[in-house]
C-alpha cells in the first residue's frame, strides 16, 4: 500500500486542496499504522471484512462528509498509474461529465492472461448493453466522481461496485464517460476472486441483477416470450390435428400449451409488479438524494465555518502578538 501512496500526486491542476482517505476492510496487517505514518488524512476501518462494494460506499460516504467536490477511487495494489489522475478528473473539471472511468490497455497488459483479456472484453460488452453506455473497461476500479454523482450512487450487491454503478449511471442518465489510463506492473495477485470462473459467475449475476432492477418490465418481457411462443405453437399444432381429424391422443399438447401460456402470463404480471416497485425505488432514491444533499451540505458548511473560525483566531492571535511586541519595544 505504501508504494501506491508514494505515487499519489501532491498537486493537481484545477484542484485547491488534496486529501487522502483509505478503507481498512478488516485487514490484519499494519495498514492503519502505515497510513497514519505516511500522513493519510482520513481512515475508515471495518472490524471485519465487508467486501469491495461496502468499502466503496463507506469511502464515498466519508468523502462527502468531509466536503469533497471530486472523489477519485484507486486500488491499494498500485495497479493504476497515479499520474493519470489529472486525466481522470479533467472531464469533471471541464463540466463534461460527473462520472469518469479509466480504461486500461487490456490487450497490452502483460500480467493479464489470454482468457482474462477476452473475458474482460466480453464483460464490458455485456455492461455496455445493459447500461446503454459506451464504457470500454467496465471492471476498472480507477474512477472519478463529482459530488453530485457520488450522492446519487447506490450499490446493493455485496460483491463489487464496478459493474452495478455503471448500469445505474447509464439508466439514470448520469453524465458518464471514459478516458484511457495506464497501468503499473503487477505487485501481487488479485485478492478479489479466487478463480476466473468464480469472478465470471459473480459478475454475470451482478449484471443481470442490476439490469432487472433498472429495467424489470423489459427483462421479464424477454423471459415471457419463450413460454408464450411455445404455448402458441402447441395450440396451433393441436388445431392442425383437429383440422385433419386426428386430434385424438393429442390433448396433452393442449394441456401443455395452456400451462406454458399461463407461465408466460404470470411472468409478464411479475414484470408489471417489478416495474411498479422500480418506480417506487426511483422515488426513494430521489428522497435519499435530497436527504444526503441536506446532510452533507450542512456538514460541509459546519466544517467550513469551523475552519474559518480557526483561521480568524490565528490571524487575530498573530495581530495581538505583533502589537504586544511593539509595546515591549516602545517600553
């Protein structure tokens, strides 16, 4: 982790103040001690491991509480080139986006196996289709968010934030874009997943779950089509036998057709109910956004007043000290 901290920039164009925050996700090593010795401003610690998604949301929450205008997320294994943070935040500074994702040169990354490269491309394609965005590297954790985007982000799965937040941003029409970034040589194997296929399985579930959350009616309509099509096909088949006068012995086809049509109809009704729930969730998300905005803006204003009070006290104190020195000199 100290290698990653040493590479972080101390100054960025367009940024007045840079503060650093780390998430200690229940680690048993000396992460906190290293961070404090290095000079990290804020530390969020979990008593036990809660996973990548929980850590990401806790980091966003603490950054917003501290009044951050732009939040940059990177990995502790120094996978991403910290010099590209300026490139990452530039679309936000220019007012062109609220959410920026760093796209790695996947095909040129030497420590990525051939299978991993192909799966990365496949997963990113699936996320682009589900989110209606053009993000080329969906699993990338190198990201920058404006304060506005951070207050609208919600992650409900416990595995990872990378895929779900893109689907959410795309479906909620947040200003999301991507910029090319560089990577550093691998320092250690990833601890996020034990195997490629385990990662694929969890990623597929995350993408499907996010898509069903934000487009439930469309999703369940697709699920309805196969049983409905089979049901109609079996009905047409049965009436063909009736027309030919050989329907005897084919009643089972009619029963199966009715069952398939009922399954398709129930699937569509579930989609309608899920769409209603999705509408209610959007209302709750809007309410949550306004609550967050009120809370974080109040905290930010309080901190600003406290800092201003400390600065004023120092100015007054220094002025009084100079007056005392003049008085002593006059005596």
